[in-house]
């Protein structure tokens, strides 16, 4: 709930800043220049909204042409001047509304479903144990936020209790808006259970993919399904029944599999959902890359830098390197202290929104000058 209010507050700040710029700058934003500005910032507006803006612009241009005529008396000119101010104010309001709405869509705040993968990094058995602990942190966060989730994959080490790779599909309000900040390398420093004389450093990597629908048309004829027996513990039912489902998209070569339930149909549905999420995200990113400049693309990549967070057990401290901020009580954090994780996520989202505001405000300032 706090995350939603925080996002709404930042969005209001963005709208207020844009409104201030539009009010205090000499207003010269034709529909042509507006389209350029929106395209440069990968912002999309609805067709009716743009048509309304163009219609208002046309009225203003006609009015200005009449005001330049020599035979217009003072009384009529005063009326025209009043109408000119009204039309200009209307255009400012339309720009403010269109940009605010477009930013909401462009920043993916409307997406309410994502795939979260946690993978073992360097560090051997300790890395696998840490990967499992991170997975538990995210599951507890889902319970805390009342997000729905399903386990898509869980390649666990049954001997030591760790995991090599786990994948969740999560849905719920703000889940992607917040969890996208978990993408990157997580580093842990602590004394291993097998060696209490030295601090061991290991890592886990997290990726978060938004579930986009219908970015690309995925044809049934392009999908190949393969059913096999599941691997791992589970007795004769697992080893003899074709419950593991692998689905491959032949045009791209992307494939996913699921063996988490005893139902072949449920595993097929989960594997297909994840496959569609990956392919739609690939198509979206390709389209987005074609539309934006290299500079804009680098801004997006920079948010996923290596070693985003360090978990230092001996010092009872977690450091988020993007924020330069620490929190303590690491055991509480790892065992269900979701409020502590939300503290980081909300600050990161606020930082992201301010970066977006700064970039768009600078571009708007350039167009208005």
C-alpha cells in the first residue's frame, strides 16, 4: 500500500513540474514539435487525445490569423485575445495530461505480472544456500503484499537445502514496479557452516521480466511441446509419469519447461505463460531499441549494474549500492522482514521516477525554448 502511495506521490510531482514548465515558459509547442518530443522520449498518447490537441491548435492558428487582420476593432480584438488565452491554457492542460498518462504507460507502472528468476552465482554450495534464502525472501514478500505467485522451476539441492535456479510467476498490484529493482547481482559475506575461520563471499543473480500480453502474435503452429518424466524426488509417480512439459517457440528457439505440479496440464499452462512472457519482452525490447537513441537505451541498462546489494552477516548490515544506504538486523530481513525490503524498493522507485522526471523535464525545456 505504501509503495502505491509513494508512486502516486512521485507521479503528482512529475505532473506538477511539467505544469510549472508549461506555465512559465514561452509556449511554442506545435503538434509537430509535440510529436517529436513524445517520440524522443518513447511516450505514446491516445489518438483521440492527439486529435483534440490538433483541433485546439487549429482553432488557435485561425484565431491568430484573424487577429492580424487590419479591420479588427479594439473591442473585437480584446475578445479574441481572451479566447487566445483560453485556447493556450487548454493546450497546456492537454499537454500536461497527455505526458502524465504516457509516462504511466511508458514506465510500465500498469504491468501487474512478472517472472522472477533467482540463479546461483559464484561460491559453490554457499551460493546455492544463499539463492534459496533469497527465494524465500521473495516468497515472504509476496505473502506480505498479498501477491499471487506460482513456482515455475525449482532446481534444488536436496542434500544441502540450497537451490541452483528457481523461478516464480508473480501477479498483483505494483509487483513489477517494485520487484524490477531486485534485478542484478546480490552478494553475501558470511562465515560458512563448514569453515568458521574465514568470511566467505558468494553471489546470486536475480532477473525480473514483465509479463506483457499480445506484443507479438504467437501462433500455435510455432509451438512444439515435449512431455517427459520429471526429475528429482517424488517416488514412482514422478519417475514414471510424463508430467514435465517443455515448450519451444521454433521461430526464436526460446524454450521453457515446468515440472512443479503432478498435473501435466497445469505444468503445460505454467510453461506456456513463462514462454509468452519471455517472447513478448524480447519483442518489446527490440521494438523499443529501434525507437530510442543509444543514449536512452544506456539509461535503462545502467539501472541493472552488477553487485546491486551486499548482505554482510558479520557486520549485521545490508548495503544497497545504488542508494548508498544501509539497513541492519539482517536476520530479520532474511526471515520475513518485508518492511525492510520495501524500504529499499520504495526508495529505488522514487530514485527512478526522479531520474525520469529530470530527463523528460530537460527535453521538454529544450522543446519549449
